[in-house]
């Protein structure tokens, strides 16, 4: 049977403690026991279904983790307080002093800063490369390499990783392939394409309402148990625990994810086609002009489209700022970072979400001052939105 992430989510059934259609929220930081031995067994991980302390786990977090594992097709999952909490705990779990990571050069600025500036304190080195070139990837592997790290669709340049090709290299050299799938939930299923670990910032499309920060690690039971280990588990010891109330909120929003992703994708491909036809330098994986359009088609779950992220380049930061300010003034979206909101969000990543990357490296990877990153919203009448956006572009002399 063909893998369908949305149907996997819908096949899960949870009832609340008193028969509610939503599972009850575990609003406790600590849990009581009828016997001291059960407490000891729970602390040692030998009492299934018992809870000790909410930094270890909670029923609410496990419900959400099960839904996310079903979505990604992994054995299980561990939710965290943020996307960075997920990424950092994974990489610190997999790597020790003297180890080496190969990372895409175009990744979220926070992840770049962690790998460039923070992990070297622990003797972990990273090579930032063009992850789309498998020959370059293979040539970068050393005897100390432990992890291949990439984003399925990169932030902000929208490069597309060949996950099957990277998985083959990972298996050949006994590495772990870690994929951040925040830009393409439902559209791409990295675990089904060979990724060992899949991370998300739940803050973005999966939650979808820009009111919650969260993350998740999807992987094997063995790896997730290692993350939670009380003696040397990175998630456990770094304390990246998600709050139960937030977990319950995100779980409810996941039920509409398939509807939202389809609308995000529908609106984004419409605008990308129009912007490109107007002569704007437009990047969107669904365009034939995108260098990885055919690769994306080979990997994608077709009914969910190419996602809600696109970029245009208007030539300069001044023009980008003028256009974004005018679009916000005319209520076409918000000048804000993040993504996945019902309203379109836009930002100039070179001076915001990718500002941790030095200017020289930004230029080397093709990140220009005039690049605007759009997270396309759920507009009901996208043709009307386009006409209004085009008028803004004409008014600031972008078109």
C-alpha cells in the first residue's frame, strides 16, 4: 500500500480520560506511585506506561510523538521545546569529540551557528558543502565523519536534497543521515527515502498558527530511547522538554495539516508561475526552471504539492524592504520571520534568519541582499492577492 502521511495520522485514535474526543492533557510535572519499587523501575525505564517526571516524558508528549512518527513513517518520535532543541540534541547524541559532520551550506541560520560556532567547543568539526552534488559529498567524507546533515528543502534558497542518493552514501560509509523536513511536511517523507533521523520545527507548518514553539525528532526506537536515557541521553540531560499544554495544542492542529499544506502549495505554485512570467527571478521547486524540479517530483507525495515556500530577488535590500513594508501596509502579509502561518509572511533572510552566516559565505552560496523569502498563506482568492502584490511591485519599481 502506498505510504500516505495524512492518512497515517488520521488512523490514530485517542480518547480522553473521561471519553473526550481529545486526549486528556497531563497537567503535572511529577507523578505518584503506589510502591517505591515501581518508581525505581520507572526511573530505570523498566515500567512501561508509568510516568515519573515530565522532563522524562508525559502522556501528552507521547500522543503527539506517535502522531508525528505516523506522519513520517518512523518507528517513534520524541518532541522537544523547539526545532533547535531537536536538531542540537540529535547532533550531540550522534557525535563526540574528534568527530566530523558534513552539512549543507544552505541551512537555517541557527543550525549554521550551532555547527560553525558552538560544536567546535566540543571538538566536533563541520564541513559546509553543496549537498546537491553527491560527488562533492562523497569527496568530503573522512574517517571521522559521523553525520550527513541537510534540509529536505533548504532555508532560504530552496535547494532540494537528493535524500535517496545521500542515504546510499550514508549506508556505504556507515554514517547517519539527518534531515530537517520543516519546509516540506507531508510533501516529502525523508524516512521513507532512507533518512535515519528526521527533525521538524513544529513551530512552522505543522502547528500552523504561529502561537507555539516546538520540535520533534523522528527515528528508530533504539535512537529515541538513547536520546531519553537518564545517564547519557542528550534530550534528557539538556532538558529540551516540550510543555504538555503545547503538545496537546499542536496535536489538535495536526488534524488539519493535510488541508493546509494543499492550500499553501496551491497558492504558492500560482504565485510562482505569475511572478516568473512577470520577469521576476523566482525560485520555487514546482517551477520547471528549478534545477531540482524533476528530483522533487521523484520524491514527493504528489497530492500535497511542492510546499508553501518561494523566493524572489528584487535586486537590493532597499527594494526588498520597500516592497515588504508596502505589502504589509496593504494587508497582503506580515513582515516577519518564521513560516506556515495562515497569513503570508515575508522577510529578507540575509539580514534576518540567515544573518548568522557571514556575508562572504552568503554571497558564495548565492544568497543576495535582494532576496525575499515568502511563506505563502491560505488566501481564499489567490488571484486577488496576486493582483494586489503586483501593484505593490509596480509602485516600488520592482516590475
